[in-house]
C-alpha cells in the first residue's frame, strides 16, 4: 500500500474512531480543520507565544531494520509508524502543535540523524515510539524511558542496548557512553532532565487513567542514543510487547492504535498545561 493511500485510510478510520468515542471527549477532542502551522525558524524558545509547539515524533526502526518481531510475525516498524500517524493527526487537529516525523515511510534513519532532525526544527518535545519484545512471552504492558547514564535496572539496560544496536554502523559505542554523560550534564543545567522525567511520568499517568496496560515500574531510565539532545525534553515509549500474543493482537488493531494515539495526545496536552501553570505560578 502506498504511503498516501495508507494516510488516507488512517485519516478515515481516525474520523470513524472519533465518532465512536463521542462523549469520551477528554481524549477525542474537537476536530477542527487543519491549518498549516508557521515555519519553525521564527519560533523562539522560552517565550509565551501563540505559535504552535513543535513536537517531533520518532517512529522507531524502518527500512532494513524491522525492530522487534511478534509471535505472529508483526514487525515493530509497521506498528509504530501507524501510531505515530494517528498521534500526528490528533495533535495537529487542535491547531496548537506542529508535528514533525523523523520518518514518514518505511525508511531506515540512523539514530543520530533522528536527533539532528529534532534539533534542526528546534523541537519543544521529542517522543520516540516503539514496541518491545521479551524472552518471557507472558510479559505485557507499556513502559516509558528517559535518558540516564546508569540504567534503572537490567531490563532497561538491555532494552537500550537493543534499541541502540539497530544503528551500530554509525553509532560508536565507546563515544556513545561519553555522549550520554555529556548530554546529561547539559540537560541538568538546562532543566531538560526534569522536563523529560515529567513528560515520562505524565505518559504513565495518562496511560493508567485510560486503561492502557502498563509494565510494572513503568518509568525507567537508560542510555538511549535517540534521547541525546541536550535542549529537547525527550522520552521513549514502548507501547507493549510483540512477544506477548495479547499485546501483539492489540497493537495491530486500528482502534487500539488510535486509542494509544489519543492517550499520547492527552499526555502531550497535560505536559504543556502543567508547564504553563508552573510558569504562571
Ligand atoms: Zn524499538
């Protein structure tokens, strides 16, 4: 299926999902006609301005790199691009955000290039979207990750190693460790560490409120290469486990993909609402 046709189908099923959900409005939100947002170059950091916030959505993997594989052969790269497209549509429908995707089709983009794209457009927020796999097929649920030099636990460390491994050709691993350390120093100075953690906690909260099944210890930390921009609050979400047949089934259902998109949209809204409430206080 071509990208254009897939986008049309996604737009059509998104409209249908909005009608079905109806009064469950916190997530459905008003649908307005889409207005082309202003160019990012004239945006300034840190000032209250009506200009749309710039959100970079990073659908993991792509092209030669399928990512995690499901019990029934579902490829992570295909699931996450669909959720990214749903989320893009939902965020842009309100006119408050400009959304940039690091990949729009089935292409391989090195991790450093994904970070560079977010920096290029001076993103206000970066969200990397993934689906996991686990040797224990009973493990289920979503989880959210932020950057840390030391992983919060061995599973998070192994996950970061797997996600980074898709790009060993351009990622120099010994330099990567230094880069994570340097990024974290810069992030602490600029408040980006706390903002990233707050964003991750907001996603966990919103998922919980909207019945999205969560992994225990839902917010974890590790040295993800794709989260290494010092200026941009960033999190990586694993939407579930393709190695679990229930999660795999859910992740391939358009209605569930749209619901995940709505929960992530609510997380982005809540993140910026809390930030502007803090500024006003
Ligand atoms: Zn992944």
